[in-house]
C-alpha cells in the first residue's frame, strides 16, 4: 500500500495542471464577435461587409422588409426586387441602389462591391421620414437625360418613366419645363409633373415658366385638378 501512495499523489498533481478543454478556449473569440460595433450610418444607410464562402461579390438589401429595391450599374438596371433581396455583382465596382420605402420615399446610395464579400445594406427606419424630393445629383442627371433626348415627345416619355419613382419640388418642375422646347409640349408636361410635386402650395410658381396668358390659364386649371 505504501508504494501506491506516491503514484496516487503524482496523478493528482497532473490532474491539477491539466489544460482547459478546447470548448472553453473557443469562448473568447465568440464574445469578441458579439462585442464588435455595428457599421456606421450614412444618410440613413448602414453598409457592412462579411466574407462570402464561394469567393463571389454580392450585394444584399435586407431592411426594411418589403421595400422595393432597384440596382443600377452606370445607368443600366441590373436588379429589381423587394427586400430582402440580393444580386451578384462585379468586384471593385460601385452600384447605385434606389430603395422605395413603405412611405413612398425613395432613398439612394452608392455601394461598392468587393471580391469575396457580401455588402449587406440596411436602410434604417428613421430614414423613412416621408417622401423627399430628388437629391441634387439625381436631378442633374434627369436634366442631362432630358437634354440628350431627341424631340419633345421623347422628353415626355422620359418624364413618364422617371417621375413615378421620384418626387420633385415646384421649383424643380419649373426647371424641367424650361428644358422642354415647344409650347404645347410644355403644357403636356404639367399633368406629369403635378402629381409628383411635394410642396403643392407652391405649384403656382410653374406659371412663371409660361409666356402666354392663355397658356397660364390652362396650366392653372390643370394644377387645380
């Protein structure tokens, strides 16, 4: 029995110095991930990147659920769906996202696609503060498209396509009218512009963009509909 006691003591000492199980060692990285701060918010958008298992570049819009999302690559629409949605992207390229919020407001953001990563986009609920007019960059793009479109019939068609997804101010409406050449076509543009003007109390400003009295009277009647 005396010979067994030293062996028992040795085994007890080894047990006391036994390293922690592997499962305990993995708890630290998990805690670090949970403590990682969220990505910054820019114009109501939060964009975060994570690794993509297949090495592709993806862009996804996950919030708000049900919002209509349109993605453009240099003016060409490459995806359109309701959030949550995603689409394959080309690495190292910027995509313009248009997100139509539940309130009808349209929010825009340029998002960079990265090789082997998913760009995860969220539009925060606080950004849905109601319809907002087109931003300066988007409006300048619309005016440029108007100037490059041949014929006033083509310009009207462009407005019918672009404005259902955007809002404007009365002042913007007047500028658009100035980019249309012919008298009758200017008047034909009024019904298209009227329903997309946010500050309807200022709609009368449009009258200043017409020369003839009879045209002003017809436009005034159109604005009252």
